[in-house]
C-alpha cells in the first residue's frame, strides 16, 4: 500500500498516529468493560465519559446528546429504523443525493406504508424553496446531508432547517430534521452547534480515526430503538462499548484542530487550474463545495481510468465507496445534479492533510496522461 499515492480519503482515511497510539494504549491498559463495578471498570467508564466530552466540546453540543455507534451507517439506521416502528406511517423527504446508508431505507419504509419523496439537487444543491413546496402536514422526517460525498457540494442546512421549523409552526407538529454530517466533520468550517438539526451522523474513519466508531447526535435524546441489549449509550445503542475505537475517535477529533485547510484549498485550486484546458471535465461546482472532494470526468469509462491510475500508483475512486455497484450509486448523484452524461467517466479525487504538493503534481500529470 505504501508505494501508492492515496487520493480516496472520502472513502476512508489512514488512522493518524495520535489515534493509533490511543487505540493501542486503551486496548492494552484499559481493557475492562466500562459497565464493570471494580475500579478498572470505573476507569474505562471515565475514558468513555471523557471521550464523549471531548467530542461534544469540539462540536459545541452537550455530551448527553451524543451516542457512540459502530459508524455513520448505524447512526443513520437507528434514526430511520425508528420510523418503521411508528404506530402510524407518514411521509419522509430525502434529498436525491443522500448516501446509500439513507436512500437504501426507501424500500423498507414504503413496505411499512411510508411515502418517500425526493428533493432535487440541481447542480448538486438542494433548494430550500423546493423543500418548502414539498413539506405537507404528513411529513415526519427530512434528511439532507451536510456535504455530498460524490461532488463535495455543501448544503445550506441552516436555511433548510429554517423552512422545517416554520412548517412545524404552521402544522403544529414536529418534523425531524436529520443531517448526515460525515463528510463535513472537521472540514469546510463545519459547526454542528450552528445548525438546529434534530439528528446527525458522524464517522471516525473519515477523519483519520479508526474503523468501527461513529456517532449519533440527537438533540432531544430519545428515539425508538431496536436493540436495547445492556442499555449502554443511554439505551440508544446497547452492547459493550468499543472503548479503544471510541477513545481513538476522540483523539482524531482533537487532532482536527491542526488540520491545514489552506493546504487542501491549495491542492484543489491547483488541480482545477491545471486540468482546465485538458480533456478532463471538472464536475464539482466551483462554489459552496468542499475543498476535500473533487469530481472529474475523463473521456474513458471510470473503471478503465481508475485501473490506469492505479497502474501509475494513484488511488482514486469512481465517486462512492459502497460495497457494491459503487458507480451506480454515484450515477444517481450525477443524474440529480444534471451531470448524467459525465457519470460514466467519473473520477473522484479526495484529499487529506497527509497528501503533499508533490503528490498532487504527480496526480495531475497522471490524469493528463490518461
Ligand atoms: N454517509 C456518507 C456521506 C459517507 O460518505 C459514508 C461513507 O461512505 C457514510 C455515510 C457511511 O459511513 P460509515 O462507513 O461510518 O458507516
């Protein structure tokens, strides 16, 4: 792996030294179950508590609103599954560029009598006006991701939530606003405390943390859950806590403070300028878009281009890293954004602070050679 230049950081990132050291430290020195009553157990519990506090501090929310999970997919699943158990079905509104972890619930929800409506995303952006027009007295939940994982577009969550809050007043009932914030955490000036969302999902392995740790933010705490097990995580997510991964997640979050956003902005600008007069088409919009993600389209089919890039030592993706039919999933995003003709040749480049300018120059050269 080391001989490759890794540009697929929206799919997953390399665990940082601080997080890895913490993972090993907790695994070896604090192996007791946080629920155990002896002193080692209490120490583990204290680590769990301080990890939650550190992340809450970074996000600017109360620790009691944060629940550790195995990853963002599980966080999303907890929220959307809760609808399946509701006494009465209603209507949900998803943006048409949601990650599969959200959109894959469509079938289950429909089976249970829910109506699933989609919001368009022309140019990669969801419009507050369209949301306003679509909400009905039956709408129970709206899900719009903060930053799209294929194009990198940053959604105007504040304005979208404002629309929902006004509709709540008009209809005299609550509407749950959920935002998948996986690709926003630590990037693009993201601040959870600025957004009045009811629920949000996060993932450790997208920010140089470990696999197997995620977070569910719930403004009001309670939600109908499927697995109660031992009542851990306030009953939201039962089961023995993955303490090494959780503590390492907190370390990764702390390390976000030293991320160099200017460096990433420089990489993005460099690529846009260098490829402007090439046969590559830049698909990611040049405004309100994360510097960390740059989608392009080459005249070659994605699979061929990605294999050729790999042969040159550069790892890039076709748009999304779902376990199967990744291209199909990214295609839905390109279609919604009005970029369908370019979907077949799509290449997603995603940066991390580990990348160097020299590597980016090499990447540009390799893309030009395609
Ligand atoms: N949401 C978005 C936007 C993602 O990019 C991903 C990762 O691919 C997920 C959710 C799922 O995250 P996890 O791998 O932690 O389940």
